[in-house]
């Protein structure tokens, strides 16, 4: 039975949103766990932290974009 986690993830072929998620996971030291066991292996605290940092980065990018114009 093959699943998503059986296939190695090619980080060069992910969407920008997915790439940001992987980058944040790496910053938090969780990337190896995600690559080995999938996103489901993370605790709700860990996924919440990733989600919060994604929101923060998007907000900062939006504010920077507004300040440029």
C-alpha cells in the first residue's frame, strides 16, 4: 500500500505556501520528523506554532508590500 509519505518530497516542486511551511518546520527543528513520518506525526502544539509563524510571515510580507507602494 503506497501513501504520500512513501514518496520522497522534492522541495523544488512544492508551491510557495508549502515551501514556507517546510522552511518554518526546518527553523523549528521539525523538518527531519516531517520528512520521515509526515505532517501527522507533529503534535497540535507544533502544528499550531507552524501555522502561527506562517500567518506572521504573511502579515509581514503584506505590510512590507503596502509600505513599498
